């Protein structure tokens, strides 16, 4: 699995950051995934949930799904 796919899987299981912290920093979640990747995955899951499954399946990279979310401004 790519980092984006793993981050999306974690975001789907733990959509809220506070719940993930209960697990500690063991081998389940690397520090690398808890940063930008997990933040992007949770954003995609929240604002464009239809893009989450393709990311998890490896059909679409996480960064592309993240960029596809309309930005207000």
C-alpha cells in the first residue's frame, strides 16, 4: 500500500484525531502518516467522501483527490 492508501485507511477507521491518539505511537501508525497524509485523507473523507474509496483501492492518488476538493476563497 502507498502512504496515501494507508492514510486513507487510517482516516476511515479513525476519522477524528483525538481517537487515534489513544493508540499511542506504536507500529500501527508511523509519525510520517500522522502528518500531512492523514490530514489530507481526513479532509477528503469529510469534504468529498466519494473520492475516498478510489484512493483506498489505489485507483487515484491521495494528493489528486485532495486537490479535487473545491477550495473556498
